[in-house]
C-alpha cells in the first residue's frame, strides 16, 4: 500500500513586533510512503519553500520484531548546515508504551539526540 499526502505550512499574516514585520516561512509539501511487506516502510517528501529552492527528504524504517524498529533518513534542506544530512534512530513499543530516539547532525550546533516517550490506550 502507498499513502500520499500534501499540505501547506505557515499560512497567515506576517509576524509583527512594534513596527517590524517578518513574513511567515510558507511552504508546500508533497509526500509518499510505501509499506514494503515483511520488513518496513520507505518514505519521500518534497518540500517547496516560498522563498527558497525545493528539496527532498528520504526515510526508511525496518521492523526487526513487532516491538522494535530501526530508522534512517536523509534531510535534503540546503538552507540548514547539516553534516551530510544523514539521520538515524530507533523505536521501541511494549505494553502500550513507546519510546523513540533520533540522532540528528545539526551543522555548527553539533549533534542532537532527540527522545520521545508516549502511551497508547
């Protein structure tokens, strides 16, 4: 099965502070996700910022067992100074609880380690 999505982010008036105004970073998005039977999901997004060049993000998720998934991706935004744009992570889900981790290089800011914890009921 293939899923398709489209959207627009940051519609609205410019942000203002006293007399200074800055436009919102409006962008269009188009995405595809394909489930590959037996092992995981492949994804691709095309983002089209209003003031910059379009770029592509890619991702893959491999399900090792029903409770563990490994993820890898590529962030193609040329405006962000990323080291290669490669990301990685994993997800763990047991007994209605979930935990996700992502390793995301972020250029001059160094590497970020992103965690999330969730509950399904």
